[in-house]
C-alpha cells in the first residue's frame, strides 16, 4: 500500500507500424459515421475524394488503401496519493505520425497533444 503524500512519475511509450495500411488507411467511414482522415486525403482539392464536402481535405497523406502508416506516442503521468485511499493523476500524452492523420478543428497535423486529470477513491 502506498503511503500518504506519496508522489510518483510514470512514463509509457508505444509505436504502431501499419506497413500494409490495412488498419489505418483502409478507407471508408467508421461505424459511428466518422471519416478515416488518412483514407480521404484525396488530391488536396476541396471536396475531392471526400464523401462530405464540409470535412477538411488532408494533404501529405497516403491517398489510397494499402498505404503504410507509422505512429507513436509517449505518455507522462504524475501521481499523488494525499491519503491511502485517494489517488490523483495528471497525464500528458503526445502522439505523432509520419502523415497528417490528426485534426485540430479543420487543420490537419502529424501530431496531437492530450492533457488529462483524474481522481480515484479506492474502497
């Protein structure tokens, strides 16, 4: 059991290699209606190859099914337990890919940042 006022730092990293593009750039629309942004990169012309003209066109991406994609992430977590049954965490995650597969509003990017907070009471 962790002592009260115990601090800890955790690091995690992952790499995902989709050499055949079977998972990342297979094309189509997912089950909840979201577009696979990598698959609909098109020619860079607005509305070309995109089923919804309101969606952004993403350039510098594989535009055909079967194109390779490599993505990786690193996550840093700072944890503090002010009491034995109470745990708090702050987590920062940085994602990066070799193509612009992340969206920031309507702007495509090859990276994404996420900051999360959590509080858990163990009983």
